[in-house]
């Protein structure tokens, strides 16, 4: 993320200006593109998202979201990073926080995450993961989920090496399970619910992830920015 964009988001959160639905200053024909991309581990979302952002002329936000949360948080930065799309056992987390004299880190993470995601949506962008499609309920956004079978995702992560794919298979299942838990406990929602999304793409049989990015861009334009 460019430093000026990072600083703008940081200022937005620190001043608590959470007004994602207010009108933009000046005359705009339509609001900037806002695409949320949920993804299975290894399905190609990390490659596809920047391509979509480039095609639409906006920034792509992934780990940058966490950077702003960490920079803004009062809690220990290590705790904030631990909470990114996964939930550790709350008993241990609270014990650690209480020993440091901190407030509930989970509540702070959720509040800051909501502010950062809405700050991005105000300016437009492609937002990867972190339940952004749920945090932006009622906002103009195109909600995408990128999926794939465990085996194909593992093989992609292994760079096509079948000998390494078995090791990556365990990783795929562990990461996906952590994300599912994050969704359930944070949003009380099933991240595989198809009604949460406007477009779901299975990348198993796509030879090129560029084609998937093009499909998402076409879907965004066809969607027309409907709520």
C-alpha cells in the first residue's frame, strides 16, 4: 500500500470518522468500485485480487488491512496479528491480555477491522478476506468467493509438485478450518453460504487465473453496483 494511502486510512480510523455511506464531496457519476473477495486457501485469491484491482483502477487490500489495525490498536500488536482471520483459544488470549493490563483484544480487533474496511470502501478498492462482505452490509459492493477442492488447492500451493502436495493438503485444511471458525464466531455465519455472495468461482478447472480475474471484472460491471 502506498504510504499516503496507509496514512489516510490510519487517520480515518484514529479520528473515528466511520461514515461509509455519506455522500462523496464533488459530483461523481457513481461510487468507486468496491469488491470483496473471500477465498479458500490455495484457490488463487491472492493472485486474482490484485489483477481485479488493476483492471478496475483501485487499490488491492490484503495484509495492508492488518497493518492499519495493528498501527491503530492499543492492544499488543502481536495479539492483533494473532487474531487476523483466526481465533485462538479465548481463555489463553484473555489471560495473556490481563497480565499485560489490556482490554479485550478481540473486541478491539473487530471494531478496528470494521472501521478500516469501511474506510477502504469509502475510497474504493478490492478487499481480500476478513469478512469484508459482511462488514459492509447495506453498502454498494460486489461480493465474490473463490473456491477450489482441497487437492487442487494443495497442488497449486506446491507449485505443481505432486510429492509436496500431500504436505500442502494439511495446510489447506488447517487454514480453511481456521477461517471457518473465524466467520462462525465473529459473524455467526457460515462462510460457505452461497447467499452471502454475488459470484462464486471454482478455480479447479481454470487454466489461467487471469481468466478468473476477467470474469470477476465482467461480473462487477454486470452487477451494476446494486446493494
